C-alpha cells in the first residue's frame, strides 16, 4: 500500500492548531494554570475488545501497556452504571511519556450499547471526533492501520503551512474512533518524543457554534486560547474532511484550540465548526457505556479551589467521585477525587485531584 501516493495540498484546517506561534496565544496566563491544571493525562475510550482497539498503537506504534485490570465499583458508580455492569481497562502510553495516554475501557453486561458517533460525518456534532498523534512516518502507520482492516477519511495528505512541511491523515478504528496523525517532515519537531506514534496531544470536537464553545472553554473553564481563526480554501481541492472540492471555496471552517498552559505542545482541545453544514447531533449518546471517545482527564493540583471557581462561573458538575480507585491515574496513589462537566455540545471533560 506504499504505492498510494500522498495527495498534495497547501493547507489543512486542523493544521492551524499545530503551528500557531506564541504571538497567537493569550498574553496572560490562563486562569486554569493558576489552579494548577496541567495538560490532560489520558483519553478515555469505550470499546468492546481491548486487544483489537489497542493493537495498532501497541504493536505497530510502539506504545506500551502501563496498567490493566478490572474497573473498580466506585468508577462504575461514578459513570452511573447499574450494579450488574462490570468492566475491564487497559491503559497504554507512548514511549518515554506518562502523559497523552489512552485508557481503553470495556463495560460488560451493559444494555443498549452503541457507538457514540455511529456512521457520522466529520461535520456532525456531539461526541469527540478524534485523538491527535504525531508520527515520524505517516504513510507506514497508515498502511499498518489499513492492513488491520481499519479505514480512513482520506489518503495521507502532504502540505505546507507556517514554514513546515507536513503529512496528515485521519484513520478510523473500531467503533468509529478516529486517530489524526501528523508527520512534520521539516523542520524537526522537538516538543516531545515522536517515533512511530507519539503521545496524544489534542482531541478535536465538532461544535454547533464555535465562538460560543470557545467562550465557554476560555471563560468558564479558564483554559488559554492557543489559536482561533476561520478558513476558506482559496481554490477547489480535495481535503481530509471529505468536503466536496466544489464547496471548499465556499465553506468556512472555524478552528480554535484551548489548553491550560501557554505556550505548550500538549493537553489541547480543538473546536471546529463547518459553517453552513447542518449535520446530525450525537450529543445524546456521548456517555458510557456507549462506544467511542468518552472524555479527556486533566490533573489539577488545587482541585477543590478550581472546582469552586468553575462552579462560580456557572458550570454544572454532572458527576463526581471521592476516593475512587482508578489505577495509574493520580501518581502513586490509586485513589483520587474527580468530576466531569459537559460542554455546550454535550462532550465530557474530566478533572482529577493530582495534589
């Protein structure tokens, strides 16, 4: 499959989040940073087969299993699952990294379980669209995924942006879980180790009203804004979001990236809106035990004060737990306190006590 030639393009909307300069970020430290909110440490992904969902990252991408076992009752209750539901988890991390990990969870005995973004298109909202990774060889990792029977939104794209030469592709694994891979051919990326597959550094959420969503993350959660810009293709061409080429010059794609620490290369959430494309809304399905990307988990040093801060900003705590046993989440201790909130598009974000 190496004979598949990468299509040449000059811009990809998602690239804006990768190459924003410090000048495009907020000048002041984000409020979240003042409470000790760090980059998210893991993505929670609900699956039916831990082996099938993790094999591409582990066997082809060089990630390692750092923890596995049964999901404790306290965490199942945190997710509001019935007592007859049990589960197992497998947490995997990229080499030389203990951040940007993925916690695959399997819920056994759950009824009416379905993919969150069943048969979704990129512009459909609700549910987290993708997990973003870097790679030193996008074509090889693309071929490995296709060989496993996974699929892709497009073939790999080569493009240039902000003085960098890159390759990007979005591949789709079991249950419609998307992984967006970015290879920077030049100049060399040095923010963290890359290898075959780096740690996860961003997750993309498709939203109904990008300015409103951005305001919520910035003002309610106190995250910093790394990048915020609308884009319309200057010429008709194919793209990695499957927008027909004849619409590419008309469609405005609004992309923004938020994160707790500026500047920084990880812990990001990307918000994107396809203006004028009225897609379906999958927000009602964006909860366990449904299948797909459930949430990202941010560590917080000043946990109680930060929680009080966001509640004072009008954020409703959807669920919380005290002393829950979640192995390998909060440093040496398996017990932690955590809570979850929903953004305007129904997506979950979690914060846990990392003191």
